[in-house]
């Protein structure tokens, strides 16, 4: 009668039929591919979302191109990715972006100091919240005097959000801290600078002049006040400092000052003044804030201000004596430092040391 158990191949076929493999041979394979496709689509959606772009922009802001010999303390290379900044339509088609300062709010301020003091010149110093040493060095040197050559001088520090010392206690003691709710990083200096402009425009519009000046600067305020009172110094639409002309945009991703074409497509920056310290008539902050709504942000804060000036149809001008605005001096010379307005220093200790030698040492400097 023959073998009723069937051949091995037949038995295998029966087993596959019973297990369902032959009825749906690729069911699990297709399910796996479908699952992977869904995961990939989800990742792409998150990557392109405004929230991700916002986080990338907060991380990837504001490096300055080196127009001079770079001091060793500024030579660190940072690794980061650049993402296109978020741009949101407003009523009437106007655009604003993450550098527009009215996206942020002041969480600590100095009250109506401009109404009570009525300053001629406001010195706005961007500084990290944790850098108490730098603030104390400024307070004991060029930020100490409240009246110079009969003119009221106001020195204030601008900070963002960061962990660190008790800022409110420090502000109760000195009354010179302004804090806004943006992330305080080196890459966010464009935001920080525009928030400075917002504060000047809304909290201190009656001041005649203002200066954005870094905390690591030697600043001779006496010479600055003298310069601002020279004949021919404009009282409006005025911006001066160390002019930067025909500066090429750095496209090398290995550079600290890399700017991608997506952020700034032109090969060169417009004329701008070096961010270490520039002086301006106090009518400009309001105009810069308003025009910034239509100027795409990029991560070079001083060049960004130059771009806003260009959009306004304005341009920085050279100071009466360009030699007074310096980047680095190779060595200390008392006579030289008595004549300049700005110079970058290596540390708060060096600022205090140089200041004592220039201002406190007996005898004429030259």
C-alpha cells in the first residue's frame, strides 16, 4: 500500500501551512519595513520642527571674525551645527526672528535710574552671569566714576540666564545688573546685543550717547567724553568705533567664526564696527530694534549691527582719531594708555593693574 506518512518535503509543506508561513510568507518582513519607515518619518518631522530649529539657533549663535591678532584666551575652537533660524510671519507680512529683542523679557532691572540720573553716556557691558570678577574689576576702574568732565555717566551690566552666584543680592548691593530671559552663551551675543538696544530704547531714551563695551576692555572714559564733545560729532544716526571694511565671511566649518551661507549668503560683511566697544547716539537703538524684524540673524553680533545699519540706509563712521580705538597692544605703555579709548586685555587682574598704573601713579603719563 505504500508509505502513508508522506515524503519529508510534503511533511515540511504541511508544517509551513499549519504555521501560516506559506499563507503569508512576507507578512513579518513587510511589517518590519513599515515600522522602520514610520520611525524615519517621525525623526525627519522632529528634525524640521520649529522647536528643534529654535534649540539649534540658541546653541549656534554669535561668533566674531578675528580682524586682528587673536589673543590666546579667544582662540578656542567650538564644535557646533548650524540650523536655519526660525522666521515667523507677523501681521502685514513683516518678519521677526529669534534675535528680535521683544521676544524676551527683563527679569531683573535697575528701576528708573535714567529718570533720576539723566545720563549723558550709558556704558552697557555684556557679561556672563558667573563672571563676578570681571564686573568687580570694571566697578573698581572705568565704571567707578559717576560724573566725568561734568557729564553723568551710567555703567550697567547686561546678563542672560545661567546658573551662578546670587545675582539679586549682588544687584541689591550695586544696583547695576539687568537680566533678560535668553540663554547666556557666547553664541547668543546677537540676542544679547539686541536686548541691550531694547533696554536703551525703552528704559533710557533720554541719554545722549551709549556704548556697548565688553567687560575685558580697558576703557578710558575721560577720552571718550572728550571725543563726544568735539565739534562735528553728530547727535543722531551716529555710530563709531574700530571700523571693519571688506571683511570676508568665513566659510570654513573648522573656524570659530564660521557662518553658513544659509544664514548669511553674501561673501563679505557690510561696514561695521568691532564689537569690543562701539559708541552710538542714543536715537539709534530704537531704529535698530525695529529694523531687526526684517534682517535675518546670524552669529556675528557686530556684523549683524552693521547689517541693520545698512538696512536703515546708514553706516558707521570713523572716529576723529582712529588710533584711540585699539584691539590689542603688544605691551603696556603708560603714555599710550593715557591717550587711547579702548584696548582688549587678558584678564580682570590686568585691567586693575593697568588702570592703577595709568590713573593712580603720580606724575604725568607722558
